[in-house]
C-alpha cells in the first residue's frame, strides 16, 4: 500500500510503426549513457525485447503538450512508474530538456 505521489495518469498508446526519437531526446539519452554512439538504446534492467516494444509506444505528454516516445517518457524526471498501460507522471514543469 504505497500510493505514489503523481499528478497525471497518462495513457500509453501503441503504434504499429516505430516511433522516431527526436534529436533532443537522442542527445539526452546519449548524455545519460542510455544510448551508444550508434543510436542503440541500452537501458539498465530493460531487455532488448522490452525495448523493441517500448519503441512502438508513445504518450501524449501533459507537461510538454506533445507526443513523446515512451522511451523518452520512461527516462524522464517525472516518470514514477508504469501500471496497466498508463504512466504515473509527477507532472512537474520540465526544464533544461529543450522543450
Ligand atoms: S513522465 Fe515526463 S514525458 Fe512522461 S508524461 Fe510525464 S512529463 Fe511527460
């Protein structure tokens, strides 16, 4: 019984096509060591199979007010956890990520 402190419950939407990561998202991921120089994602604790699926998902972010690839959402400071097809999002204003 540990209620996480979050502001939004954001639906995760599955898209059959691979979602493209924005340039900003890529450089963020590279900076934090979650993507290598070839653009391959490496996220601790996430299997390649999971990653493949995550690449097909996106959310409509209520903070940035745009579609955001799930991978980017997953590594976002506001990300709390993922439950039954939804992201629990802290909803804090985001700074320093080019948005
Ligand atoms: S966790 Fe970040 S990217 Fe995901 S919905 Fe919240 S603010 Fe947007």
